[in-house]
């Protein structure tokens, strides 16, 4: 019979599946010009981080060159990147924000 698990219906097994969406890391990149306070502001405003958390992450980006600031679904990650890039452009800072699929 179909789905009874015997070896006569190897191609008809049903796999119970609760699918998780692919996740994307959102990263900030260091540069020599964007003011530290602007980066802290961006992290507080768009990533819901406290001032202390934001300052820590800003310093990590400054010292290491980049840092992951959050992990989101594709649509949310795209929105965060667009929000950061739009504000940075409007304020004429070269700050870069990118996203990358998590493996
Ligand atoms: N490196 C920048 C400065 O010294 C600060 C900065 C931090 C820029 C994190 C971008 C990202 N003003």
C-alpha cells in the first residue's frame, strides 16, 4: 500500500516538513569618514539595539573592518540594507551595508 513503509513504494514516502526560511547576515563595513556617532545612530534606529550594544558593534566594525549586525529573512534584510544605505546617502556618508546568505 502507498506510504506503508515497505520496500514496494520507495518513491512515495511523505516527509513531514516544517520549513525554515533561508537567513541572511546583514553587515556594516568600516570606512575612514563616516562619523562614529552616525554609525551608532543607525544601529539604534534600524536594528533596535541599545546605545551600549550599538557602540560595541560600531567599535567592532571600526577595529575589524566589518561585523554582522543582525540575521534576518531575505525581505527584512533587504529592507534594513536599503534603510541604512538611504540614510547614509542622504547624510553624504560613505557607510556601506551589505547582506549575505547564511550557510
Ligand atoms: N572608521 C570610522 C571613523 O573612524 C567610524 C566607522 C565605524 C565607520 C564603523 C564605519 C563603520 N570615523
